[in-house]
C-alpha cells in the first residue's frame, strides 16, 4: 500500500491519500493521472491492468487501487 501512496503523492503532493476516497468523483485524478498510475503499477508490481478494470470504483481511493493490485497479484 505504501508504494501506491508514493505513486499518488508524486502526482498530487497536496492530497491526503490515506483518507480520500473520492479521487475520481471529485476530479482529483484525471485520465492522464490514471495512465501514469497504471504505468507505474505495471512497472512496480509486474501486473497488467486491463481496460475492463479501469473503472472509477477501482481508482477512487488508494485503498481501492491497492485492492485491485492485490487481486491482480493473486491471479
């Protein structure tokens, strides 16, 4: 989870990613951010996030992103 927080903080250092659960809903993350996050996750965790998993629910919080990564690591 710390790696996810680090990736997000690099993009938006002013956001409290430990508590924010409206990253997409509030427009904190845009499509360019999502592409950057996916690229970094693919590099850091050696997983592939497919298009069908790129949903607001999976990117609305650091916890949701970590849940997605954990699920991919278990596959």
